[in-house]
C-alpha cells in the first residue's frame, strides 16, 4: 500500500523531533554494550515492520533517524516504528533527549546552480539527482544545497550554514549566538528560519520544522 507523507502537525511523539523530513532522537543508554543490545532489539522490530531506521551507536548513546526514502518524507511507518522504539527504550529505562537532535547543511548562493552543481557533486563525492541539492546517501556528510541569487558581486557571501534544531531549542541557540557577538539579520521567516551574522558579516540560519508546510 502506498504511504503518504505526513506534515509536522500530524505527528505528536514526545521522544522525537521532526528535522528535515525525518524523525530524529537521541537515547541515553547505560554504556556501549547496553546500546548495542538495544539496537539489536530495534533491528528485530524493524524487520518485523519491514521498515528500518538509520542508527548511530556511541558509548552511552544511540541516535535514530527515521524517514521513508521511497516517498521522501515521514509516513505512518516512521511513526509506528518510533512508537515501538520509544516503548522498548522505556522498558530499559533509557531516557530520550530529542533536544539534542540537529542537522547541518551548507548553502551556496549562486545565479547558476545547474552549472555548478555537477562540480560540487563530483568534488565532494555526493549524489546529484538534478534538483537543488547534492546529498550523501549514507548520511555521513552534510548536504549542500543551492540558493538562487541574482547577485554577481565579487565580494558577496557565497556559502552559508543552516543548522536545523528542535523548535524548543531555537530561541536559546539564537540568543547564545547574539550574546557571542552575533547580530540579527532577519527574523521575517521565523520560526522557519532566522538569519544571523557574526561580527565579520558571515551569515548562518537557525532553522526549525515549523512554518514549512
């Protein structure tokens, strides 16, 4: 049966956060072996549901990312798997820390991204699907996406960073950046993203999933 993508407002999972078309969370465990056993049990659930997460196993922590790659977003399959993983974690006494979830992207402002995109896919070893970004299918490197601009000024900023965080983290992250010498460039698109700049004028965006539907 075809799965349909959900919207942010369709999902209410306390242990998880919606970040860049995926559900993400961190579970604190009792050590590496405990985390490995947790992942092994999750693997059995995933095989049962025929839907599998991306997992990062670290000492004292397991990080999960859930997304339905066949439709390019979050579906009921992901919600069901997230609920099962949370239930398994609760039985083990593992605490979820969804506020730790974040994803970094690089943005390149260019008036001709169709021309430069193949170069960046080649030099970074990323996949080029002909759209507005090049990505690492393994999820080990940040995506590079291309933002159209009509500016050809030689001194324009070309690269900027987008950090996507849970909504409850965004304000604190922005305030910390401002306290560290940054300036607010624009909050016109908040809470979707807020543009900041360092003391030298280099820009970065603090992003959330809100306001993107």
